[in-house]
C-alpha cells in the first residue's frame, strides 16, 4: 500500500481501437541513417509490392552531390552493370550509380500483438498492424554485372573458336542429330516437382508486381490517410473488443508462453490424456478418439466418453467422422488424409489416398477377408500405402490374407436399424463412385473362388449352403413380420372403401427369387447401374384418380394426408426448384444424401420405391423428357430417364419449354439452332443474357455442343 501511495495515478487516458486500416497498415523498418537525415528527405523514385507474398521493393535516390559520395566508384559500378553503351534497359541511365534498391523481408509471422498508436487530444488511438517488413539494401545489380562479364568472356571465346574452325566448315556440313522424347510425367513425379524449392521460387517470381505511388509526410494525401488512424465512431461501437473482464484483459496482456508449452514432455501421438479430452466438445472428443483408434465398437466408445453422455448425441456425432463396417465404426478417410496432405511413401495426393482407402473399407463391408494384391491391382497404389490402409482396420493372417480387426457387432445392428439403413445408403453411393472410378463390375456379394487362391477358397461348399439357408430363413421371417406390420398400419389409417393392388409386369431378374411381390414392393436400389423393372411414360399412369387409389401399399403422391407423401413431395419440389433438369440416377443420389442428413426414425426411412419417387416427380408438375440417346450409349436405364420442371412460375418458363421440346427430338444441339428456334417460337429475338440463362438452367456444353444436364457421355 505504501508503494501505491508513493506512485499515484497522474492521468487516465481513454484508449480507442481504430479499424479503418486494420487490414492495410504495414510497418516498414529502414536501415539506420544519420540522425540529421530522415527518409522523407530522400526522393522515392518508385515503389512496388507483391500482395500475396507481402514483398516490397523501393527505389531511393542517392545524393551524388554529397561530399561523402565517391563519384569514381559510382561510375565504375554503372559501367560494370550496364556496359559502355547505355540504352532504355540500362539500370543507371546517367552512367552513375544514383539510386539504391531496398527489398523487404518479414520479421515475424504473428503481428496480432502489434499496433500503431496515435495520441491526440488526451486520447490514444490504436490500429492493428497487418504486417511488419524490414527493408534491406538489394545488391541485384552485382548479379547483373557478373552476367555481363560472363557474356563478354563467352563472346571472346566464340571469336577465337570461329577463327580456328573456319577451315573445317566444309567437312562438317552433315552432322548427326539425336532426338529425344520426354516421358509423360507421372502423378508421383508431379507431386515431387510441385513441392520442390525451384517450383515454389518460380511461382513466387511469376506473381506480378503492383506499382505504388509514394506520398511524403507533408503531402495532402498522407494527411487524409492519417485521419484513418483515429477511431471514427465516438459512440464506442468500434471499441467493444476493449471492453473485457479483468481476467480476459490480463490474458490478452500476458498470453501463455509457447516456450513453456514446448518444454512440457510430449506424449506419443497415439496416447491421449483423458483429462484433456474431457475438456473438449463432444464432437471433438469423438473425432480425436476415432482418429487415434481408427476402429472401435460403439459400446467401447460410450465407455470412453463416460456414462453421462447421451447416446443419441454420440450416434449423431460418430456418423460425421466414421463409417459403419460390420457393425463397428471405422474413421473416415478424409479425417486421416486432409485435403492438402499427401502420402509419405509415394507422394500421392489426399484425394487418391481417400479413394483407395474407401475401396478397402467397402471390401470389408462385403467380406471378412481382403487380399492386399487385389487391392493394389485395383487402386494402382504402392504396396506401402495399401499396407497402411489395411493396418488401420485389419490384421494379417499367414497364408490367408487380411482379416477385419473386430468381430461382427450384431448387437449394434439389431439395436439401431435406422443408423444401419442410413449407412447402407451411404455405402451404396460410395460403391457407385468406386465402380465408375475403377471400372468395377457391380458386386453385391464376394466373388466365387473358381480358379483363384485366397481366403475365399477356405470356406467349404457345405458351409456356404448352410449359411445361405440360415440367411434365407432370417430374411423370410423378417419380411413376414414387416408385411404384417404394414397391413395393420394400412387397415388402421385408410379411409377408402376398398384398396386395389395394382400388379406390374416383372422382368426376369426381378421374378427370380421373389416370393411376396404382390403384397410388398421392392425397396429402391440406390446403385446407379441398377435396372428398373417398371417404365413410366410422360405423366401419371392412365386410369389413376388423385386421392382414390394406391400403389402396392403406398399412397398416391397427390394424397396430402400421408406424412411420407408430404415429406417426399416437399423434397422433390425443393430439388427441382434448384435444378430444373435431373436424371433419375441423379435424383436418387440427391435423395440418399437427403436421407443421410435426417435424424433416426424419420418417416422417410419407411422405404421409398423407384415407382413412388417417379410418381411424386410427375405429380409435382414435372415431365419426363424422352431424350433420343444414341444406340451405343453407355448410360444406364436410370441415367436415360430425364425429368424436367415444366412450370416454375417465372418469366423463363416458355423458353425452357421450347428448349425441352428441342431435346425431346435431339440428343445434342448447337447453340445457333437453339437460339433460332427460341426466336421462332417466342416471336421476338432473345438477348444473349436470356439465352444464357435458359441454357444454364437446363443444359451443359461439351465439345461445342449442348446437352441436357446428366445426359452427356464423355
């Protein structure tokens, strides 16, 4: 207390935070100069900056009339740099070193703790610094002088060599020329080249200079800009960041030192402190645990998080960072391989690694065993990368292959059927992508071991038959219970006098093995390569009254009393308002993504068939466009079914309808034909912006031709 009384507070100063120049203010540190000379006294000839690199170059004039300036040395330097002949490209046009260049370098990457202060009328105004740059003299003119010297020496040697070889010119008229062709650059070599020092230096050199205008201290422009260093708002709105509690203010003044954290012993990357883990949010806890463990049953995860954690919240969080494989959770590939990372073994980018690891995870959804050579042959990745994938989720067995690390978690499968169904839809989408990328044949079960060696051949035929019988009995009992439940729901909910079951003709593939086709409809197959057994013409099927019929137990899409129908119709209408043209394959993909974001137990998980989805689309005001695909097309049946929103209520409806009629007779069309047809049908010539809008809504351009969205086959 005595010390405080001896040191009384003389004055209290209000502090204001100015943000007008917060993202533009730089501090330049110049070399030491005599105290009698300020940098404002030196003429600034030019200034330029590279904004991305925060690199600045300044040219300042040298006082050649100063008695301390050595004129003979300045003339010698100019002669060495530019030579005897001066032209427009000369560095020193006056044949005298009369200027000097300064280049900047960053002093620190963290400038958040630095600010420029301006004290005026009893107030202290602070402006955060965006960067601090040190300016040092640049001696690039010496490199130019060395280059001139080497050129002169090379020219002299060439003159001597020309005199000696003039006699042999007649004998050397015919010379053998060796032609070499460069190999195509591999992905691995490209990654190494992009990460090399020479490539980064070249990229930095390619950034253009932005020339600046220098204004002195007493210049009117400088006076105007200096006003921005003052806080503009007098009401204190800009200074909310300075209103802190005492503890927060103390933390800002004395943040924890990074050196103290570095001195602490660092635990291995696979060891977690549970005390530190509990301080994180639940989503981060799940992410950290899965990233370190990589494969974990749900029960173990709940035990690690603690008994007070809600299992529903954990289920919602685990699906964001992991995928379900054999009832266990495996961390997603993009968590282990972020976007800008690459393989430490081969240099492959993260996108390729994620695709290869997803293929391994998908293989384990089909079988307990995976052979490394088969994975390497499909993914075209090196053995080390494939081994890393397998070590994340499997254990090697001698003479057998790689077996999934954990046993099948049947308890979780029975307890959470909604989560299992959603994960199955996600895996169906991943499978479709893998089939396109790796040109795979659609696989719904492990391959037969005919003529192949590997773990598949270790299972006897009798065991396979017994397993198939058991699965068939389980599936039959499940279908019986599900059928009975749906019948009871229909009896309780229906208000119609009678319900007619409309039977559809079956293809040979669907008729094989189906026992309950008349009572229950087949659930929607989410793979793009699947074939549909029913085909709709444009519009609703004939003979069906709105609100008076049903299809295989599902209400007609126009029936507003059914919550499933309402949810499905809302999804279809919202989707076609964003994208006017969609193929059935793309619509199913978007629907699966929509299902993946819904909470467990949602009404849409009751099962939506292809027929019900198409009926909802047609009932929502869309029409099927019968695009004449070429005979040799590789498009699947789902990709050949194209639906378009016929009326959206805007001014471009008529233009889109004319465009859709054009594509109902042509697979691809040139722009001039579309424009002339639009002019003919609308009675007036459309502007370029109107035509561009219609084409952007419905079409894509490829090879100078226009196609409906989703129909182009590259």
